């Protein structure tokens, strides 16, 4: 997103918006992130400065056309000029999407009921509805809604966004009978999206990943390997223009192998990225994850140590120390693993967002309990 924003011509929005970027790792941002329910990265808000209320929300990366639509939607929500009842419901859904996705889903559903067929924001509302259903864990309704809505959508970014939500919900619902019924219609749409040049990179990554999971659920390792190979070939063909793009490609490489594959396939590229981004602790973390997968535990510990020297914030430090503990535990060094987890727990106490902080603390405490149980 930073690369796109750096190149985008947004001059016409000058004077309308004040741009603010908040880092999840900084404790001083905790109050704002908690207030607006920012629990995923990236999450974008347009906020009415007078009322301090959200008028538009977008979770996940956007293309330039999506960004422009997002800004226009947010500005219209503040002025409320020419707003219909469907527009108002869409605005309420956006305000609730991050902190209360189940309530957001109800608002998006109402917007779709109120709007005429020609409503220009219909496909946006459909994609947002599917996302809200996913985030509120309404798996069957999400998958069935995404299947129905995506079938008639224009083949653009909203098509991809809707399919991503539906595919994840279908995978979560497997092996329920309804998931097999949905898969019959949804999987061909996902395949179609991957054949389209208009499908955004982030959406492509998620579709490949869910197709791999679906293949493994059917015990079809050959198909999972084939999807994984297609995905990696696409990633290898990308020539990153900056560190952000390099990181995004590397994250996708790791996610690919974490589903199914040989970590040795991606380690050379990850090590090259670590050398190319000497101040990026995430680059070291990704190397460590794949070294663990390759059962090279001493190499993984060393990668974590390199990452810890790259000035990570609380979240990054906690994550690196948990990964280090995993490598030490697998290497049979339980005492050292416990020490690393205790350090991770201390770091987790300073994570900015309540959800991220609590999730990390609970996870680390569980890992400590498992270590204790293994000693008895």
C-alpha cells in the first residue's frame, strides 16, 4: 500500500483529508487503536473529526480505484449530502465493521435490502457484507452469501474480495455437508479469479492458500502441491520495487509452505531478503519460521537473535521470542525455551491493541503450561 500511495496522484483530495499512520507496536497508539477496533493490518478508516466517528472502513489492502472510492465514501458520510437510507446503513456498517462485525453484517444486509438494483455501491456492500460475516464467524451464511453475490459481480477487485471471504468461510465449515455444496459453485469462481489480471495480488495469495487447504481437506496432496507450485511461480516472477513489496512477497512464500511444501524451496529467497533489509526484523522472523519447518533449529535460533537486534516493537519482540522458544523446544532445550517464553510474556504485556495483547499472553501462558506438563 505504501508503494501505491507514494505513486498515486491524490492531489484532488488536498485539504479534505489529514493522513495519519499508526504503528501497532507503539504503546502510545493503544488508546486510538482500541477505540476504533483496529485488530488487523492494514485497516483503514475515514474519521469525522467533529464527531470522532468512523464514516468508512476498509480492512485489507486496496487498489488505487478502491482507495479513491473509499475516500469518496468517507467524505460523503461526513457531509451526508444526497445520502439515501441504503447509504446510511452502509455507513453504519463501516463504523461497526472493525469492533463489532456481527452488527456490521446486519447493517450491510439492511443496506442491500433498502437499495434499488441500480445502487452504485451495491457490490461494495455485498463484499463488505461477506467480510463482516467472515469476521463474525458466521461461516455458512458467509460462504453461501459470497457464492450467490460473486456470481453476478463485475470481475474486478470486489469480485476477488468477496471470493476470498467466501473461500475462507467454506474452509472453516469443512467437512460440514453445506460446505461441499458451496464448494461445487465457489471453487470454480475462485479458479476464474486467478485467471483474471484484475484480481489483486493480496486476493490472489488468499485464493491460492484456500485452494491448497481445500485440496488437503480432500486428502489430495498432489493438487495442493500443484496449487502451491503455481503460487510460488507467480511470486518468483515478481521483481519488488521496494522493501514493502519484498516483504509482502516473502510473507506469501511463508504462508504457502506453512500450508504444504518444502521449506528449502523458499529459504534462499528469504535469506536474500534478510540481507537486503538489514533493519527489518520480520525478514529474520520469516527465515526462522522456515528454518524450523526444515528442522534446522540452531539456524532458527540464530535467525531470531538477528531479528531481536533489529529493534522490533513489543509485538515483534514477543513473536520472535515465541519462535525462538519453539526452535529451542524442538531441539530438546526445554529450560532455554522456558526462558525465551518468559521474555516473550514480558514483551507481550506492552502490545498496543487489547486483542493482540490478550491473544499473545494467552498463547504464551499455554505454551509455558505445556512445557511444565512435559517435564512431569
